[in-house]
């Protein structure tokens, strides 16, 4: 591929607009015929827009993408409205095969803000570069937008109604969502034959729609043939009630609408021990009037109230009152039952009349693109735009995408995977340490004394081989469960062995060498076992 010749622009335009020349032939066509505009943002000077009348001061920066030597156009401040516009050398006619493509990296994420482009109509539509704002007329708006419940890759077509002459915004229904990571993503919109639109993110198809389908755009490009007559009025005698109260129904004689919902429970009795003469609260006997209390300024001092301690052991204090219970005679307000309305005519709708704005359409009438603008409000900084492209051939757009984006994305993706694996590994290590701390405490439980040495051995083995931790936990649970069963339900106890020792004759020594040895063995057995050292004791 031959070198691309840059074109230096003045301070009111985007940083660097590169028009491609002298590409080798491709499919019988010169690439310069198929590639209308490329903005690479790879110069070393900055742009600060201060004279746009609608926007607060916003500073665009020419900055490197994090981790790369590649430059982009950076949103540098939070909570700002940003705007910048670049006029093309000549308007681009949108037709079958046109590709709109650009890269965005949300380096600090995107909680509330836009990162979309506006493809503007010629200035004859009533706008200027210096006055570019949110009212400047565009043909297409395309790109990420996220805030609150909104999370979508916008595609909005402003289309002129040939009957009324009005430009209407037609929004793509059910658009793709914005990737939630902080990697560089490339957004592509392709105008296909047969009025098809295809949206891709990173070269992967996310949405396919038809411009002329009412199921894909809201409102539909082609208006309805008929509309409700705005002058039609609902007749005064039109009854829309499907059900009405039965006019012949009468309130039953035993129906008391004034009966209360609750009444006193006459069967209730005051509990024994109820302290009628004791208040529920008393003055705190330990409270002392503050030394700096001034009766004239602060008023008469009163000790704070506390719960009456005598009421704690009694069923209650103070005046006893009967509790309320539901009134069995309560029925509430009486309403006549509903019956079918003999005069019901259904829900009234105005009659349909031919739509004066209706038109038939074989293909959308796309307005030419004379400029590309970014006009956004965002609460996040770190939004980096790069490699904005308008092309007339998908393969050329794909080539440029592979050259400018793919390798960059792979580097970022590998870095993200490494960071995620490191975070997971650190988290698992913390969890494993907690698990082993608990296991060592379990091993010290008194009722596991007979199994302690074996349990410690297994825990140490698991610390050396973390992949068997789950198996160790299961083994210890089984041991605990088994011991608990034995403690709860018991088991056969081995009969004690009784040694019959013949009486020693008078004069025989009370000790023998063998007896002394046996005594030492018994003493050793009776001595408590010393706790074996574990790896954590070292």
C-alpha cells in the first residue's frame, strides 16, 4: 500500500483529515473512488473549541490510547458538553454498500454519556461550522449512548417526508447494547441493497434491519395509509361501559352499612397481676439536675422518663382496656352487583381517513453527508475517538479495520484477561486462607480429639495441594458427622480386660525388672499426647 498523504487543517476542524490517493486497483475500481474519508488523528497538535455558542468550554485533547502509541481525539473532562465538526472536501452520497465506521474506547467506562457521531447535511440546510450545536441538521446519528436505563448503539435516520417537507427522526428499534468493558471497539453501519441496514460491533453482526419496515424503525419511514379523523367526535349517547350496576338490585334488610369493622371484646378479662396503679414510665431516680441548669433560662428541670421496672414482671401497667376484635356483623358499603350493559357499544374510535402525508417509497432518500460532527454530553472523561471512516466498499472498510483496530484490540484483550485472572487468583487465595483457618479451628474441637492427628495431616496436605481443598473439606465433614452419630446414639463398648494377678507370697519383692518396665509403659500411655507441629507452627 502506498503512503497516504496528510492534509493539514485549520484550527476549526478535526485534527487530521486524510484523503486516500493512489491505492492499487481493487475489484476493477480504484480505492480512492471507494474511500471517501478517513480521519486518523495522528498529528501532534491540540484543538480547543471556545467559540461554539451552545456549549460550555470543552477541551479536546490529542492523546495516546492507553497502552499504545496510537493517538486519538480525547474527551478530557467530566460533566461537559463537547462539540467538534469536520467538513468533508465534498459531500458524500449515501448509496448501497456505504460503510460508516469508527473506533471508540471508553477508557474510564461509561455510566452516563454519549459517544456517537453525527453525519451532517450540507450547510445549505442551515448551519455553520462555527455555530455547530445539537440543532445542526444531520442525516444519520450513529454510535454508543448509555445513561440509566438507556444502553444502546444508536442509529437514527433523519428522513424527509416528500409530502410535508418535514424531516423526521426514525430510530432503530431494539439496537445493540454498548460493550461494558474499557477496550477499543469499532462500530460499523452498512447500507446494504434491498434497503437493509446491518450494524456490526468489532466486525460481528449485532443487528439487521430494513429501512422500510415498521417493525424495525420508529416511527416507520412510510406513513400509514389512513389516520384517525381529527375532526371526528364521539356521540354523546355512546356508552363504553361493558358492565353496569343492576338497577333492580336492592340492599338486603340485614345489611348495616354503619356497622364498625371492629368492636370491643366483651369476653376479654383483665390478666391476673395487672398493675392498675403503676404507670408505664417513671422518672429516672438516678437522674441528677445538671449543675449549669438555669431554671429562668432553661425552664423547670424534669428528670427523664424510663420504663417502670415493676412492669417488666407484670402482664401490664396502667388502666386496663378491653381489646378490639373483628365485628362479625360488619359488611361495609353495599354495592349493587354488575350486569351486562344492554346499551354497550364498545370503545369508541374516530373513523379512519386517508393520510394526507402518506407516500410510497422504494428506497430511503438519504441526504448527502457534508461533515462529520461529535456533539455529546457526558459525565465521563477518557472517551477516545479514532479512525473515523466513510467508505463505499465493505472489503476496503474491513481491510482498514484489520490494520488500525484488530492488533490494538488483541493487546488490550490479553491485558484484560491477565488482570482478571490475577484478580480471581488473589481472591481464591484469600478464600483458601480463610477456609484453612476454619479447618484448623475445627481440628481443635475437643470431641475430635481421637482424630486430631489425622485431620491435621490431611489439612497440611491440602495446603500444599490447593486443588484437593474441596475433597479435604468433605472428608472432615464426614469425620465430624460420624463422631457426632457415635456421641448421639452410642455404640458397642469393648469389654474391659481383667488381669488376675496371683497374690504375692510373703517375702517376695514388690517389684521386678519386668514390673518396672510395664509401669513405665503405663505411665507413658497415661501421659497426654503432645500436639504435633503443623506447617503453620513453624
